[in-house]
């Protein structure tokens, strides 16, 4: 069964009132759309529970201080390395905390679109840039997340504004001119 994964790691080790409200709304929304409690995974560095959904607590090393926007790629790579949560033969959907699902989707729909691919995401539609706000993946995509993380660390030295989407563009195109131009 497909798993719905939210990641929020903060050095304060607490949810702001806003994030706590968003997390609760996410859980309410997921349950209303048919997700089972056991298929909702919230990765965070604090104990949190709502409507039977309990957080999977990780340490502060999952936080990426140079760019908190890139937390998903950094954290998923680390989840793979630490052997936390992610299992073989499962499909995962990780999305931004403020990215709300509007209609029910089934694993079959996603698998039909993904085929044998390990990793799937959308673009922005209006420009050539991939959107890491919503990513479908299997455990076999470990190397992709690790490479995105590696590129983020490398590129931060050259371009401090590098984030996970830009790193993904660099990985896919292997062309920094193209990757940097893609955000226009």
C-alpha cells in the first residue's frame, strides 16, 4: 500500500502554531481522502501525535541549516542510509507540508504512470524545471536522493542559493547553464 510521507525537521524541536495546524489539517485531509493511519508517515525531530498518527522521530541531523527548503531530499537520503521506515516493494509519496491532496488517488494510478521507474515528479508546466514539492518514489530510488544531496552540498560552495530542485536539474541535464536558466 502506498505511503504518504511528510517531513518537518526544525532545530527548535517544536511545531509552531501554524505548522501544528497545518500538520493536523494534513492528517484530517488524508484520512478524509481514504488514507489509513498506518499509511501516513510524519518524519520529524519531535514527538507528535494526532488522530492515531504518530511521528517517526529522527535526530537533528536531518535538518539542513544551509537551506531548510531542501529538507525533503536531504532527509529521504538519510532515511535510506539509516534504514528508517522505508521498505522494499513500497511506493512512497512525499510532499511539502503545505501541499494538500485534493482528490483521492490510488497506488494503481501512480504505478501506471511511473511504470518501472523508481522516481516520479511533476514539472512547473510553464517552465522547464522539476518540482520537488511532490515526489513519488520507491526504495530503489536511494541513489537518486543521495546524488541530489551530493549536488546540493557541492553546488552550495559555488552557488549558495542552490536548492533541491536546482540540484535535480543539474543531475538530469548535467548542464549548469541549463539548470540555472530553468528558473526564469
